C-alpha cells in the first residue's frame, strides 16, 4: 500500500539529521508520495505532512510532490473532497518547504503547462508563489521580476477575448488570470511604496524596476489588443479593472507622470547591443501608446494628471503614440489610435492649431496614415471614423496649416476619393475666405493659384483613367465651376482668371481628349460584347476576380455590359459638367469684354 | 452650510477680491489674466522664455472646486516657459514672477481651457459661465479659473539635454517656425570669450554651413530651435564651439567655452523632403555630396555629417523610382553612408559608424570600404573578433588590401592582450578569495 510505504520511509528519515538525507531518500519519498496521490490517499498524505514530527522532512523534500499534486488537483472535480485535501497540501508545502527549491518547482510547473491550462495553473500557483517570494531573503526583487516575466511570457500567446461574449465567457481564463496577477504583485508594490518616502535602497530600486517592467509588459499585452470600452451588461469589466490597477501601480511607484512626459524625450536605458535597444524602444512605444490611450480616452488615472498643459501641447505629446497605433492593422489597436487622436483634437478649438506644428514630422505622417486607414482598412466603421477625424484635424489648423496640409495630402494620398475630398475642402475654404470679412491670404490670390495648379489637373494627362479618377475629376470641376461663378474676371480675388490658360492646358483640354478616347473605347467594348453574345450563348468568362482570398462569382456578359454602361454614364456626367463650366467661362469673359468696349 | 458650500463661498470671496484689485498682466490689456502677489519673491530675477521652471500650484474653478494641485502629487511641476506647453495664463503669469514668489492668477477661459474645456475635469465654456454667474455680483460674466502659483526655481534651457548649449531668450520670436537644416538665415551675432567680444557681425548663410563664416556648429544647431525675430544668449560648451582646435583667427584656445548673443532677423526654409520630387532630390544630392566632401577634407566632420545626412533623409525612404533613378539613388546613398561612417569614426561615435556601415553593406554587401570601416569601428569598440571578421572579408573581396592585413594582426594582438589582462584580474581575484577562505 502506498500510504504504508510512505510511512515507512518517513519513519526511517525521522531519526536522521537533516544533513544526512540522501538522494535515495528523496527519490523514495517522491515515488511514495506520488503513489499516495495517484491512488487517492490525499487525506492521509495531508495528515503526514501536517504531523509536527515530519516538519524537517517536508521542509527538505516536500517540493518533490508539487508536480503530481498539480496533476491531481486538475483531475478532481471542483467539489471533490480530495481536491480540497490536495489544495491544503499545496498550502502546507508553501508554508513549510525551503523557499528556494519550492520557488523553482513552482516556476517549473507554470513553464511546463499546456496553453489550455496555463491560466488555471497560474491562478492555482500564484498564492503559494507569493508566500514563497515573501519568505525569500536574497534576490527577492530578481525573483519577483523573473516570476512576473515568466508568467507574462506564458500568457502572451493566448488570444485576447474581444467581444462582449468572449469576455464574459473567458474561455481560457485570461481575464481572471490577469487580475489575479495584479493582486499577486500588490504586496511587492506596497513594499516599494512604503519605502518611497526615504530614498530607495538598491533592493527596492530593483524591485521597482521589475514592477515597472511588468506594467509595461501588461500594457502591451493584453491591454493594447483588449477591448477597453465600457460594455453594457458587464458591471466589472475585467480588462478595465486590470487597466485601472496597472495605472494605479504606476502612479503608486511614481512612474506615471515621468513615463508620460519624459520617456519620449529619448531617455532610453543603455544596452550594449543595438538590437536589444531597438526592441526595447519598440516595445515601450507600444506600451506608452496604450498608456496614453488609457489616460486620455478612458480617463484612468487622469486625477493624478496635471491639468495645466495646453491642448496643443497634449496633441504634440500624443502624436508619436497615435502614429504607432495607426501603423497597426488590428481593429483593437487601430480603433485605440483613432480614439486617442479624436480625444486630443476635441480638446482644441477650431483654427487654433498653428501651422508651424506641421514641421514636426508626426503631423505630416499621421494624416497620411489616416488616409491609409480610410482607403485600405477592411473594417467599415474604422474607415468612416478615420475620415471624420481627418476633417477634425483639418478644422483645427489655422489657414496656413490647412493650406500646407492640403498640398501635402494632394501630393501623397494617391487615391482619387481622398483627393476629391481634399479638393472639396479647398472649395469650402475659398468660400469662407470670399464670404467672410476677414481677408485670408492663403485661399485667395497667388497662394491659392499654386494650390489650384495642384487641384485642377489630370494626374496623367489625357491618358488618366477617368473612371478610376472620377471622384477627383468631379470635385475639380465643381471647384472650377464655383470659382468661375463666384469670382468675376474684373475682381479676380481668387486669381483663377490669371491661371485660366494653365487650367485649360492641364485640365480641360486633356479632359476633352480623355473623354473622347474613353467613350470610344467603352462603346467599342460594348459593341464587341454584344456581338460575342449573339455569336456564342455559352458565356465563357475570361477573367476571375478574387477579393481577400475568396473567388467572386464569375461575371456574366450581362453584368459586364451593365458595368460598361454605367462607365459610359459617368463619362456623360463628367462631360455635361465640363460643358457647363466652359460655357460659364465663355459667358464671363464675354461679359467682361463687353463691359470694356 | 455644507463643506462644499463653504469652499464655494471661499472661492467666491477670492475671485471677487482678485477681480477688484488684481493687476492685468495680459499684453493685450483685456483683463484676461489678473494677478495678485501673495508673497513677494526672494530674488529679483525673473525666468526668461524657454527656461525650465519649477512651480507648485493649486487650481480652482470659479465655483471654488479644486481641479488640480501639484502638492497632491508631492512633486513640483516642471515645464518650459513661454513655449505653449501650458495654458496661456501660465505662460504669461509665471514670466512675471520672481524666484520664491507666490501669487494668485485669475484667468478667463480664453487664457485657460477655452470653449472646449478639458475632459473630464474642466467643463466647457458654457458650464463655467453658468457656475460663475452664480458666484456673485462682482464676478458675473467671468468664466474663470483661479490659480495659486509658487515659483520655486528656474534655469536656462538645455537645448540638447547634454549641457552643451544653454539658451536664454531675451526677446521671443514670432510663431513657432524654425529654420531647418539647409535654410538660409540672416542673423546678427556677437561672440564673447572670457568676457571680451571677439566677433560682431551681420551675416547671411545656410544653416549647417556656418563654418564658412567662422561660426561654430553650436550656432547652426541652436538656430534650428530659434524663431524669426528671436534674440537670445547662447552658452556653448567646447564641443559645440570651436572644439579642441580652437580658433586662432579670434585668438581662441582649444576647449574654450563661448557665449554668443544671436538675433535671428529672417530666414527662408529649405524644402521639406515631401515637397521635393525625385528629380530634384537627385540633383540636390549631387550638390550636398560635394559640400560634404569639402567639409570632410577640411576636418569639419560635424558639418560634413549634416550634408551627407541630407542625402539619407531625402533618398532612404524614396520609392517608386525608375530603374535609372534607383541606380543613381543607390549610389548616392552608398556614398553617403560610407562617408558618414568615416565622419563618425573621426568623431569617435563608433556605434553610429557601425550603423552607417551596416546600411552601406545593405546596399552592397561586398563593399570594401564599408567592411573596412566597420572593422575599424569595431576594433575601437574593443570587439576584436567581429572586427577581425570584417577585415577578413575585406581580404576576400580584395586580397591586395595591405591595410586590412595589418589590421588583422592588430586584432589578434589586442585579443591576446585583452585575454591576458582578464587572466591577471581573475587570477588576483581568485588568489584573494583563496586567502579569505583560508582565514
């Protein structure tokens, strides 16, 4: 019987001195103990362990039981008595064993567990791990840091629950586990905080550094990719709770404000290896961006934040974070970037952002990233949001800033829809300049002319794909029509009459040629298709279209014809607006010459 | 009366008193910021624009509700004065204070958080107005916040956080726009060395090329942080001055500390990278490469770095080039990286030198100069094994390279020396341990 075997070994060891335990004894103890557990004698084993006489033996050998113990605990059902006994054994071991061995044993268990069980294992072992760490004399800071880092590394491959249902279900237990982890860290945080008033000693400094690393790591995973909006029906949102705790820890160890304002000025720790430094910088960029999001969008820890910063300075500090977030493609991260950008912009008044800020690289890069989101992102609500934020960003700038931004976006966006949107914005600004009493030099006269040169042209002359560029072309024509109607040749506020020849040369003329060519081409194509249809009724398709990996149903000849016709319709539309614009120009010029003669 | 009401009436009294006797300190004279000194300063000096100032403060809304206090955070609040980092009332108010002074500032929203407010603590204009109108007869129409500020300390702005250039602004420039590298500037400058003026002139030059006019690199660097019309005093350390060589023309010895007074009269910016098309970038690259080489030959490495750096900033990220353009671009980049590596070697910035070599080798993996220079840099960083590898690769590319051969033997010698030194150190250590154990 397993229990008797164990008792036999114990009896033999009871008379030995601690120093006389041999390797063989350890083995026998482990085998017998394991057998007890496997055969279901947990209660008996507990009794042996609790026996005062066996204290020394357990102190030395107990850690050997850890691995079978964990296995048993997972085997028994929640309400099983045996499970209760096992848990008590675990508790006893944490109290009795030498901390160093048990510490290593516990970490080994966490390291060896499978992905499905990692959260459960961590939650089971955190309490004993904490007990042991608090008992450790030497290298405590290092051990705490090592434990936290190891656990975080084990968790990182797990998917982060995102939808409300996933969060509620918490299939792998990640939500619970994260919060357990913060509780685990609390005594160590308190230790640092208590010694804060005096200058920290090396030990505490080290402990603080380790806790800081843990916070930074948590910000990157799981918080950066987690859903942090308030969810209806979930009172205690686990990730919001976790985020609050992390921010609290940072605040308690007085690193919150320095992180927000000093780190980004290039205070990076020195690594001998450039690669490490790069990784660290990149890692912390993600974490800091997430921290900014928590603070400015979710208002975690905002109570500790100095309220005397100016909104434009806050935007400036956040631009780098926004850039980091918008460069990513995950919905969770992108939407954080957009929210952070929006919240910074909403603090500002319209027209209050000085154009000089565009000299910071981020101020040029971020709108370009925004354009990428609105043109390439597959998620519709993010595309829409990024467009509305672009408008918000434009609105905040002073006239010269808007002017520069328009120039930059026209040159860099490479997307007819966006270009059309910018051209419409230009029109709105011209309208404001012309109708408001205040003279605005940037959207009238010679500055405007150079902007018009960019707006009123066909990107590739007559060869431009008119269909692809129809948004831009229509916006340009609308702008030109507006200018011609609003501004008389005699006033020439906008300067459009000065540059009219150039506009004709770069825009109207090639547009005529392009329209003629395109129409002829499409008409021929239609004729062709119709002919083919009559010749062979079997609709053999030539091309196939794939959208995000999925093959689209083949187009029938009928559908192809429809597309071709709608293209022709677009050309007609462009042509009619073009004709109207040219008519207006002629009328105005004639009126002017009549007046003069 | 509840405590809330008590604080409210306290705020009311203070605000009312301030509105009556406060001094209007706005340049516009619109009573947007009113100041009352509670305790005069201990010294007569006020901070200058751009100075790093340390303050303690407490902020209240018009209804007496406290919204922020640096005392709650147990540490002074630090910011750069006059740079728009903080709400306008502060930039104006703190500039009038003396060291040690405590004062109250009463601010209208235009000078504080404006109509937008600052979520979640500062409500928007409208709410504030409402609260304020309840606060009493005298303050009606005021949508203000009240700040108690104590100026603890201030010091000149350390432009590059290395103590090399300290700036104190005498007169603020207009706007926020700065000359960039390559901008054409017109300045007035006076240079002082040991209390005597050695230079005084009006001069027009291109930022990064000041050396052509006997202007030290620190002025070029500082100009990039100045605004049109700014007048400031610059304290230059030797690295940003005339360096080890000094400037015999002005009778300046090596490693001298200099003081300059500079007024930026006007400037025209160089084009930003995104404003140039590829053709323009390639044309300009040829020009700045020449300039860089000229500086290099004269031993002016910092200036050369600026010129070569331009090529990198223009062309490194350029894409969508035609085949011909891309060839030209690559050859400019390769030359730029190789020359930058050489400059950094001379400047003893070995990590940067290695970085440039890596980039050069990314373009041309068998580049003899790139390999050789990386070897040199690594040798100087005491990475003997890696250095040796580089020199060996040089020999693979060109077996005739004698310099590389001799460098390899240097590497071997150094490795040996190094090992021996280690051995000695450890031997001593072990001997000591053994002794201690014996005792």
